C-alpha cells in the first residue's frame, strides 16, 4: 500500500473533515493506509505506519516529524506535512528527492468567508436576525402602521421595517468601500459589484489585477476611501503590518449611519473607536469577528438593533475543509492503483 494518511486528533479539532475527504479522494485511486492518532506525547510516524518501506505518498496532519521518521520511509516521493517542517527537515527532504506540497494561499476558505460576509451585509441592511428574534415572542414586528420619528420623518409603514437611521435596503446603488482586495476581499467586491453597488477598494499590498477582476475601483488613499462609505468592509488578514491599520481617525471619519462589516480579523481596526461609535448609534455593525472572543454575555454590543453578530464561523464550512484537501491533493502526481 503506497499511499498513507496519518492525522492527529488535535488537527481534527480545527479541521474535522479534511483527513476524511483526503481519504475519499485517494480511495478512488486505490487502497490507502489511514491512521488516526490520539496519543500524548505524540508518536512518531515510524511507530504508527505499518510497512512504511512501501509508502510513496504521505499526508501527515498534526504530527510531530523527526528525521528518523523520514528515514523510516525510504521510498517516500511526495508528501504533505502540517505543520510545516523545519528548515533542517526540508533540506533532508530535498536531498532525498521528496516533493513537499503546501498551500500557497488561504484560498481554501476564501469562498466561505466572502459568502458569509455577503450574508452579514444583507442581514445588517435589512435587520433580518433582529426581526427573526422579535417575531418569536411578539406580533409587534407585523405592525406596519405608518409612524414618524420626533423630526417628522417616516420610519415605518407598508412592510417597511428597516432602520432609516443607518444604511439599509438594497445593495444596488450603495457605496461599498473595502480595505483589502485579496483572496477574500476581491470575492466580496465582485459580489457587491454584481448586485449593483459602486465598489472601491484600498490595498497597499495588492497588485492591479486584484482590483480589475473584482470590479473594484482602486483608491490610492485610505482617508479618501472612507469619506463617502455607505458600507465599509475592512478585509485584510491580521499581521504586524495590518494590525490597527484602520485607525481611530478613519473610524471617526466614516459617515454617520455607515454599516461596518467585519469578517476577517477585528483588530485590523481600532476596535475601541468602532465600539464607541456603534454604541453612540452613529454606525451599524455586522460582525463575525470580535475584539473579545467569546463576547461576554453582558457585552453592550449584544442585542442592539444596529448590530448583527455571528460567533467567528465564516471560514470553517465543510466546503472549506474539503477545499483544504482538494487543493493539496491536486498537486500530487497522477496516480493509479499499482503505481
């Protein structure tokens, strides 16, 4: 049996469907040795894999790898190692002629996160979660009688229950402003563009084709981007260069009533400034990621009419798990039973 998958339970806690999907993909090509491991401290591959001298293809997920493990696989030709090998072991593999396959990006969860961001945007515009919750205990949401606010402006009537104090209604015609036009932001931008929004983006790290294929107009200055935002979506990954890149000055510069959508990492923004304006009823918020996780049950953001929440679930769909395996499986050489 020349194909082998070894997965530690710690890996499956975060990615529960990856190993099994890899197994299904490879079973179509022939028999596969499949090992699930739960020992602590973790065993080496040499203690787990039977007939290790036959193994030519290996997927190791969550296992600690030592040189003696690789030495016990004398015919290994191709492999995936997660976590990545250290430099010494990479050099060993290169010398031994072992091809190592890796993810070149986080494209495996790009679709899941961007689609969840679209859903959060629509929920923020139409107050869908709030209304779902309200009709469980009251018929008041069904009351569409005409009403005005203290200033005499209409706020209710004829199946209208959006909040006119914040960006609401359709995506079409909205000024959508995005920070980050990479793997996730470009997909989200294309959705907004397709739905008829005016989409513009700022990203000092992205190449021009990222803007072109998403239909987003490139803005060269972040201060300029925020000035007219109806919907503002900061979508950069969190790293040293992006932490706090959306400053309190940028948050304070957003137009009153703007809907802020957070679905990558909260701390690319000055969250204290964002909280302050949301709690002051100056901004609406639709967020899958938060500065504190889990949010305390007494957090003042919870239960507000201008806030939509999900508990950091945007990227971990079953599809994202399967994509994790498929992107790597596609890199292995064509294989049929008996190779």
